[in-house]
């Protein structure tokens, strides 16, 4: 059965302010469980300000407590100027 209640622990944030490849704010998008591994997807700012420059990050956990950042972060990046994804990518529900 999937975990449905998550508890915020300010002393041990899952996604720290500076996560590899994503330098500023973090916004949780979703956590899904696949074959006993939790996959967390979140938006993180790569530069600039406002609603622009958000890209998608990824982390995994086998227990829902200890998380490992994907070394490929950000795993989904902004498109070239003029493309549909050139301004921001949002992982929100």
C-alpha cells in the first residue's frame, strides 16, 4: 500500500535549497512508487526570477525518508527559445 500521509521535517528537508543542478526554490510535484522505489519529481529554479526558469528534478528513496538526488538533475530542461517549453516546466499536481 502506498504511503498517503507525509510529515514535514524542517530539520531534515528532502529537497534542500541547493540540489544538484537546481539552485534556488523547490516545488514538490509528485511522489510515485514503482517496484518498491519512491520517485519524487519537483520543480526547481535554474536562474532568473518570477515564474520562469523552472526545470524538473528527480530523487529516489526505498523508505520514503532517505532520498538520493538524481545525478542527472535537472532531468527535464528548458527548450530552445520559441519552443513550447522555453520559459518554465512545472511538476505540480
